[in-house]
């Protein structure tokens, strides 16, 4: 077992408390699908993306009314990821800069209670596209990012085959209709992200999961309580 194993002997509570803690952890796992007991779990290490690379642009839609919920759900327009995922994103940014583009981040780590709000306030049709809070989202683990590209010269967001959070066939990363230039930019983003350990979502060209997502637990820490690192 590594030093950061969740249930290592050195950090586990005394035996009188042990069964109760184990029971509570298993109950939490049943509800939220967190990593199994005994599996090495990485402790949360959320870092602010723009603190690692200030050339990455943000358009945090859930801090505005410009999203499918039509109201602001975040108090602050900030984006966080677990450190290895954030460092991989910085490498993507550096590569894309050579092609004349930069990353435009819409969302990163998302507290679990926000995912629950999405679910509670969605109708049956919208629920096909939002994460079930009983399972949780890779965003809740700090290992998913929603993003597009901006043009380095103009600073403007590029045209992609669909809008962000557009729940249509055009959002699929395998959609072949539309403007060739938009398809090429979508594929440029995907290629750069996949080279650094991210996988694109099958239905959303803008959503990428980082490879180590299973090693992190579902979190419900507000942005304001994430320490500066
Ligand atoms: Zn997403």
C-alpha cells in the first residue's frame, strides 16, 4: 500500500471506531460509487487552472445565466482540476499555442451538490444528458473538463460544430456534417487532449475525462473553500 492509501494502518482510526467508519464508508460508496475499499485512493489536490497557466482562458457558463439551466449556479467564475489533470491541460495549451490556438475552459471540478441541482431541476428529456447524482460525475472528482478553443490572434472563441451544452447530434465528436473548418478545429482539440491522457465523451465534443478519474473520490467542496496551492 502506498503512503496515500485511504485506509493505511498509520492513518486509520483506533479499532473501537474502525467498524463504524468502515460501515459509513461502504454506505457512501453504495450511494456515490466512490473507489472501493482497499483500492489506492489519491487525496484531493485541486488546483486552479489559471494559477498554473494564466494564458488559458475561462468562460465559466455556470457562473452566469448563459447555460442550459438559464441561471447562475456557481458563486465564482473559477475552474479547478486535480493536479495531474491540470498539469496535463497546461501541456495541451503549450502544444496548441504553436498552432495558433488556446484553450477556453467552460467548466472543471464541479461540487456534487451542483450536480444534484442539475438533476433536481431538469425535466425527463434533460435528464438524459445530465449526471445522476446517485452515481456522481467525473466533474465531481475533479477529473473532467469542458472546453473549446480560442484564436490567439483575435482572442475570440472559434466556431465548433455545435454550441457548448447543445443536446443535439451535432455535439457528437463523430458528427461529420457542418463546416469542414469547424470539424477540423474540433478534431485538433480532441487530438491534443487525447495525447495527454484525456478521453472525449461520446456525445459531447467539449467534455474530456482524465485517465486517473477512478482514483479520486466524489467531492462536495465549494470553490471558496479550496485552499490556494
Ligand atoms: Zn462535462
